[in-house]
């Protein structure tokens, strides 16, 4: 705002003076409310609001609109329409901003005893004046012909006494402290200013025009700032803009709410409130859907929405369908009080008209969802239904204030683009005077014709400075088809939204209502529900208990989502509310909020995908197979995708014009380089239904295959000879090995984590020995423990063992001496644990069984038998005794004595004694003596070595009985047959299980 003019200063000085009781003013008086100046002495009187000219003092006065005749000079003046007397002595009077005219110097003045009262009166009077009116007032005052000298006096006084400081003081006070001053004075307005300005209008006017001559000013330094600091910006205020300062609806500037100056091109302004019909996929099934503002009685007939017959008048149903909208010359102040004639913008909806299968002229042909019966405003259930604007001091604080009345001022439609736009004002009707807190623009537009999805864009222009934070809430006390307690509320899952479903409506079709609060710009931030619906979204008092509160703070979090298609536990009087994010909203700025709604007779049905199995590796890659089934007749084609790990989805199949409700087989081999063996992989498979008409894709369920290398665990057992035994005798030792291979390759960096190898310990075995946990290189990587029932190996965790490591667990165990024959020693190991990746393993090895049975077996046998290194060659037949045996020839028979076991041993010469130097030289004459019988060992004949009927399980050492005179081997060389050489040969000992007679 600019600096005050000279005329303003002059007027202000006059108002602040403390002179005589009758001070004359040179400031020109404002016009009456209708813009015409009341007459003065000697001048022609302008017409009153009724069109008749008021008379002067010599003529009879006509009555004004309120039935009273305006007064002339010397008489007490009647009040104008607003209750104040506007006449002056003879000058044309300008209007003030609020349409009130100050009185003139010849009128009856109210006496004022001191400067303070005059100053206070000035403040009250000029509170609603704009700077423009003050300028006009001063200018016209100086132009008055018959009071020229007084005008000059005003100018001189201004120059002499207040010119130096007034402009600076006014500017500093207005720009620096303006908000604080406005706040202080608006508090005064709430308490007493209305009474003084309206009911005592005459007194207000008289205070500025007392006396015939203007006296000296007593406090010129204070007068101008007190008047000018009341001049507020026309765009914002502490509580907003006084409603009576706004004027006609047609002149309100909503341009800040529009995206562009041409946004409404192609739109038609509506004079009557009706819904805009939507084209949807169900239209051919006879239902109709409408975007709509206001109350809509659900006991209307279907035809009442289309024909608007006299019997279907909005007064018949006491709703808003067909109700006239305000005309553009209606003053906003005419809407300052709540009235059933108003249409509230906060109750937007998508309404349903049942199909013609239900009698189109029958009642209850409309489905809405606001309680009660679609008429929340007129049924007295405004709380808990519709949009509210909340204001607060801080983001996580309580709402200090919520919006009150939001009447629609303008309504536009575009039938080609299927858009409905409403402009409205948010009015605070609880204060006195009343204020405009802000303006709203709500646009409802069809975003998906096939699904009937509607986007609701809500823009709010804030005109208040009282609180820094704003937020909005939207709530619905559910009453689908006037069955509140049957309005069951379900989740779309993952905080995507909620829906309501009612089966078998009166036209035989189902009803689905969706509210989506995710997946688009400026979407809601939280959702809560309650069984106590009689409250607004941010109410924090007057409720039954804490659990009944909805958003008790501007950023209260959501209630838990129960999961897809699960019902919320609110079935008494189900109500829910959404909130958006609280933000600091500066005055004269716009915030946008969005919500998306769909009403349908059925949900979308995506294609269904199934897998035959988890797939398998082939030489080319990983083979997956399955089936899919399309459910949508309107589908143009179906696409199949797979995705490996975090890679991009890959389309691998495509089908145009897919059949409906038909199983289609599919199969595909994913290239091996995408699913390398020995590593973790996750394969996702899904299908997409494509609708070309609205460029939409509907995704199916997702089937997942987790590929994990298979852990193998193998157990093996060996005898002391390193061979795999089929039987084991009591007292013998078994060697065990347990091998674990996770299947991972070194490229994998996961670890075994908490990992153990365990097995139940067989009771036929003595305590194990030599327990080791090693890797393939023999490095110890764990520890093993044993108790009576179990043996356990645990891998190290510090450091953890890479799971690509092959693990070996070994131990030895001796079969107990008293182990029963025909029993088995049984072993089977199990690997359990949780990898570092979180995957759990539990794999069991093969089972190894060794039969406990007595056996007939060699304990040992000599490897070398010698008859001397250099025996002398004799000319006679000579006998050489055995003088060297490196190992004993021993046998053990542990077979059960009850079976009367027996055995014998024979020997034969499988390689003759042959000279090393001369291979043609051989020696015959190797004999074995047993029990006095001598047998020759030849290649073709066996000699009896020993025979025994078993009577115990002791070891039999046969060679221990070899003597020169007794049993044993000896060599007899005939005379003349031996040649000087070294000879060697091979004897085979043969142990046989045969019955013998001793």
C-alpha cells in the first residue's frame, strides 16, 4: 500500500483532534450503500434504493426502502438500509468500502468529551475503509466550492504540523506491524465491534462531523497512523476476508486455482445442479453413473435423474439434484449463513442409478453412500461426511480449527472430456463479523472409462494468516443403499485403498465402491476408521473414548492394513476418514490434494497364471512351464513375462484376442547365462492383460520360483583295511566319513552361518575317537562333540565358513564285543542350519548299515618265507628248514558257536621256485607237514595246512606251531638238481569254511 495522500492526512488529523464539541470536517462524506449520495441543503436529492428521490427540507420526504424518510438539514436523519444515516450538508458523499456513509457537519452530532473517544471512533469507522476510499474522500473535500477556505486550512495544517513524520510513521507501522495490528483489532471485532458499528451507526457517523469549523489538532502524530494501520490487504487477513467486503460472486477472482487461463475452454457454466453422467463398461448393462456434488436422496427413481419432472423436484426429495445455483450477481454475504438453499462442495460423490431391469420409475433406484440415505447435509449428519480443511500450529499438533460452510458458487461441466468443476468458498460463519477463509476448486474427472475411475482434484487457496499449517480430511459415514451396518469395509492390501461390496442389488447386479489412496500424485497419507461416526476427521473432543478419535493430530498415522480382501473390524456404524500431509501453507497460496474413486458392478479380473512345478535345469538353461487363463472379454491381448532376480522383466509369450475362461499352456527355457548354476536365483512369472481402448494393463498374480543350489550330504563307512565292509564282527573298528556339499560355487559369497552336522549314535558302538571337521584341504573348520545318544559337528562362526566350502566330518568307532550278531550298525547324518542369506537348510544323508556277524578270516599271513640266504649245494639230497617268517599265519573265527563252525586251510604253489639269474632253473620239493602227513606244494595240488572245529573266538596262530620236527614248510632238494642261483616263488594260503572231522 502506498503513502497516505494529503487529503488522507487532513481527514485523519480532524478525527484525532480534541477540540470543541462541534468540529466541522472538510472531508467529503461517502455515498450510501446503493452508491448514490444523499442530498444536502439546496441540492437535488438522488433517488433512494426504491427509485424515488428523497426531498429537501421544504418538501415532503419519501420513505426509503425500510419505510423511513431520509432526513434533511436540521432534522435527525433516518438510517439507511444498513442502519446508518448517510446525509451531508450539500456535498456528494463517497461510499466507504463497507457501504457505510459518514455524516456531515450540519447533522445532529453526538458530543464527545475527549480526544480518546474521538480516536477510538475513528479507528472503528475506518477499520473497513480501503485506501482508495480515503483518497477519494480527501480529493472531493478539497474541491468543495462553498468551503474553500476550510479546505485550505486543512492543507496548511497538514504542511505545518504533521507533514514531517506522518508518512514515515504510517509506512513503518503498516508494513512492519501490520499483521499484529490486524490481529489485535479483529479480536475486538469478535467481542464488541459489531454492536457499535451496526446498532449505533448514527453515533459512529456523527463522531466525524461535529461542529461547523475545524479546530487545531491536539495529537497530529498519532492520528494518521491509527487510521492507516487499519487498511488491510484485500487478499488475506488474520481470519480471512470479511464476507461483506467481497461483493458479487461473479466478480470473485478464482484464477489462482486454475492451471491456465484457458482451462475452462469447452466447459459450460451450469445454473442448476445436476450430475454429469459417465460412460463406463457397465453402461451396456443398463446402469448409469454420475459425478455429483451435494445431497442426493437414494429413494429417488432412476428416471428422476434424467427427466426432472415436476414430481421429481428437489423439494420433493429434499436434496440438491436440480437445485438452482447462485446467480452471478448474488453477494457472497447473502451466503454467510448456513441454509438449505446452499449446495455444499464438500459432499462430492459418484452415484449409481440401477439398471432398467429394476423399474425405472420405482423408488430407491439410486445408490449413494453418505449417511443418511445420501443426504448428509440436510439429514443432520454433516459431521463425519465430506471434506474439511484443518488448520494448526505445528505438523504433529492438534487441529486448532476446522472449516465450517463451503457453498458452491460456480459449477461447470464438460461433457466431451467428462469433467465437472466446482468453485466454492470456505466461510467461517461462527465469528461476528463473518469471514472468507479461502476458496476451493474441486474438479471431478474421468480417468479410466472402462473402469469408471474418477479423480477428484481439490485445490485450496488460503486467505488466512492465523495458523501456519493446513491439511484436509475426507470422511464418510457409510450407508450403502441405506444399510449402514451392512456396509462392510474391505482392504485392497498394501495400503492401496479400501472397498465396499454389496451383492445382488435390486437390479440383480453387484455393487462395488473403491476408494484408492495410493498410486497417484498428491494422494492421501493416512486412513483411519471408527464405529463412532458423529465427528469430523480432526475432532479431538466430544468423543466417547480415545479409540473413537480419528485424526487426533494433523499427522496421526494410519490404522493397520488387515491385508488384501480382509475386512476391517468396523461393523457397528462403520465410518472412515482420510488425511493428507500437513504442510505450511502461506497466505494467498494454493495446495492441491487428490482422491480417486470407482463405482462398478464387478471388480477387474486379471488373467490367472499357474506353474506346473518349480522348473528344472537343462543343458540350455532353466525350463519353466505352466498355464494361464484370461477372464476379461474386453482384453485385446495377453502378455507373459518372467524376471530373474533384480533384472528387467522379459516378455516371452504373447497372445492376441485371447479366449475367455480357457486354460492355455505355456513353456519357456530361460537362457543358462541368466540363471547360472551354483548361485541363488528368484524367477517371477506373471501375465498382463492389455486393453488398447484406454491404454491400460492389468497385471495377474505373480508366481515365484526360488532356485537354491541343492545341498547334498553323504555318509560312508570303511573297515580298517579301507574297504567298505558288508559285515563287521564285534571288536572290529569302523571308520566313518560324512561329506557335505552345499552346491554353491566360489562366486557365491554367502556363508554357512549357524550350521551343524549330527547323527544319532548307534548303541552297538563304543565311544568315537579321532573326531575331525575339515575342509577339502584338511583344514579344521569346526568342532565335534559326543554324548551317549548323539554326535554333533558344528562349523566355526568366527570367522564364518563360506558355504561354497565342502565339509568333511570323520570319526572312528569300535563295535562292542558283546554286540549281538545279526544286528546292524546303522548311521545316518543330518545337516541343519541357516545360511547368512536367511535361507534354512535341513537335509538328511543316505543311511549306511553294517551287519554284525561272526566271520572266519585271516588275521594275518606271512609275506616273506625264507630258507636261508646262501644255502650250500650238496651232492646229496638235502633238506632245508624254514628260518624266516615276517608275519604270523593267523586265523580268527568269530562265528556263533551254536552253528558249530569249522574251517580248514590249504596251500599251493602258484609260482614255482625259479632262479633269478636263470629262469630255466627251478627247484621242486617244497613240502608242508601237518599232523605227521606230508604234502607236496605244486601248482596243481594243494597241501593241507590246518583244520579246526571252532570252540572259541580266540585267534589261531598256525605258524606258531611250525618247527623242524613238527608242522610247517620245508624244502627238500634232490642231489644234482640245484644250481647256484637265488630262487623265489609264491605260496597261496586258502582259508575255507568247511565241516571237518577232527
